[in-house]
C-alpha cells in the first residue's frame, strides 16, 4: 500500500504522519523510507532539526515543473524518476497545493489522505511556527513576534488555506481522497480513527485502537517533539483573534468555513462536518470569490 498524505502547513500534518506510520507498522506493512537510503541521511541526523525523526520523513514538493524531495527547510533535491522514488517508500508527505502534476501524482498512490484544520487556529499556529527559533535560524526575518507576524500576514495565511483546501475538496471524489479532520482526532479520536481505517482497508482490534490513542495523545508526542508541537487544542481563535481579524476571516474564508461545518462566530461550539452539504464546487468557488470581492 502506498499512501500520500497532504495538507496545508500547520494543519496537523505531523500528527497524521505519526498515526499513519503506527497503522502501517501495526498491520504489517513496510515503512521503508527513501530518505534513509540517501547518502545525506547520516549527516542530516546530526543537524539541528525541528524534531528527531525529521531527517527520515519522505517529504515531496510538487510544482508544475518539478518533483523534489527535501529534509525540512534545509535540504532539497529534484526527483529525476518518480517511479524509482516511489519504489523506495510507501508513505509520502506533501504540503504542495494542487498543480498540473497533481493528477499524475495522485494516480501513483493507492490511498490519499488530506488533513483539514480550522483556518483561524491554523493561522495562529503558523504565525508561531514562522517566528520560532528554528525557522528564524534558517529563514531569518525582522519580525519575531508571532502576534505581529499574524497581523501582517493574516490575509495571506487565510488565502493560502482557502485555495489549498478548496482544490483538494473538489478533487476528493475523482481521486478518492480521504478527508481527515484535526478536530476529529482531538474531539473523538476513535471515531476519526475508524473513518481512516475504513478508508485504508485496515483492521485493528479494540485493544490496539486504544493503545494507538494513548501513544498519539498530544501531550505524549509533545514530550518527544517539544520544538514542533505547541498547543494541541481547537477553537482558540475565538479568544486570540481580534474582532477585525475574525471579520476578515469571514470575508476571505467564510463560505468554505461554513461548507466544512466549522463555527462561524466566537462562543459557538466547535463543530465540523465530514460530509459536505453539496458537491457543486463551481458554486462554492463563486461564493468564495464573491465574498472576497470586499477586499478589493
């Protein structure tokens, strides 16, 4: 089984990666890593990375012009032969938005899992990450305060999320993409796990499911990866965003937020919907564009 996992940055991708790796191991599937077979791997293990296993993860960047593999934000090389690359790994992680090569890439994988997260929480998390000591070491910038970074880049972070998510949702049925929810794993891990197991065609007994939930608890993973994991909660945008930012999020992402069943206003209960209200993605696109017209 070959699995491609995707998601916009800071949407719970690391958590999803750990869950999928555990599932593959527990069900007897090969977890061979392409990166572990590259000459750079032994050196990369000595680098100051964001978390211990980062050098071994097969991260693939996809653009109209090229596939490339990389280690964090430090090392990148082109993939000259995609079939040869995929022969050496069964689990690939990508943050790349949909592009001209995406259809071909999806066709190379048996299963595709895409993780979603409320864009307002995601924007706050991204601001913390981009101003972290780790990112500032490799990508120095003048702004080091996460709140100020969020203020300066809020629109950009929301726009990035909107079109990244929209494109994967519209391709969900044509390419059999499973949509996983960050909030689902937080609020009811076993229910979200069951959805994932059914899609992957894998089986775990009840004891194995409970063991997996304990192993994947945020506090457990944070102890092992303190630089990368910070909060592990949802809905904190309600307390941390300004009224102006909440209004701006509604303008930029409101139609997609409602399409996914996320709460529209502070004070509402955290919700999400695993089944969209319709499959008319051209209509949804026009609703997003019409909402964003207020920006211009």
